[in-house]
């Protein structure tokens, strides 16, 4: 990811075929926001969570909904 321009401040927590990365912003003062970033990095970021906890909660909630739908 770094070879494709991802700045050092972003900590990758998940990737999608090395074209998209979910990252924490290590320069944040408090809880680290979670961003979706396209690779190669072009300077734009898309905030997808206010902090890691809310991001994980959203991911788990979505997963539970999908499981529930599959069970119906």
C-alpha cells in the first residue's frame, strides 16, 4: 500500500484486492476515525466511521442482518 502512495499516518485494518483499504488515522487526537481509501492513493479519503468501535459495531450489525436474512 505504501508503494502505491498510502501515507504513513494511515494504519490499514482491511483491504480489498489492494484496490481499496480501510484505515485508521494515527494522527487523530482522540479516537481514530476510520476511512475508506482507494489505492493508488490520490489524496481523497471517505470517512466511514467516527472511531474504531463504531466501525466494528456497524460491521457486526450488518453481518448479523445478513445471517438473519439467510436463516429466514
